């Protein structure tokens, strides 16, 4: 007498039962590695980036002060004198003190003050 065939087990899950949480574990490791790489790059380049941002703010303050108080142009027009890439530098003027302040990304700031006979001079840097 013939024996009936055995049923073939069929899995209904999209991931095979042998892999468990492997794809998810690999994704976590990859994200952790990317985060560590980003933090290492930030640590390596933080000082040069801050120095460049401070220099950009100082340049913006000095140029805008001369444009506004020496050349007599409106402060809004003084942005035309900026170098390319200075889009994050914002300007404000204190007309009573004859001072222009430039801020880089609302974090770093530098001011330049107009002095009769001397022109515009950068204020002391505060660290």
C-alpha cells in the first residue's frame, strides 16, 4: 500500500524564519556608524568653520558700515557689495551709535562703528 505524500511547510512571512531581525540590526549599525562619522567630521572641522563664520561676520560689518555711513547708501543696498556665499549674514544698524552689526546665522556677530576722520572700524572681538 502506498503512503500518502507529506505536506510541504510554507512560510507566510516575507522574511525567512532563519534571518530573524538581521535587516533591522544591520540598519541600526549603519545608522550608528553614519552618526559617528558625522560627529567626527563636526569635531574635526568645528574650529575652522567657526573661524570662517566669524571672519564673514567681521567682513560684512566692515563693508556694510563703510557702504552705509561713508558712501551714504541704504543698508539694504550694501548687501550687493558682499562676496558670493554670504547669504547667511544679516545686517542691522544702530543709527544713534553709527554702528552696523553683522550676524552669521544668528550665532556669531561682529560690529563696526563709524568714527569721524577714521572711517569704519571693527569693534573689539568678544570671545
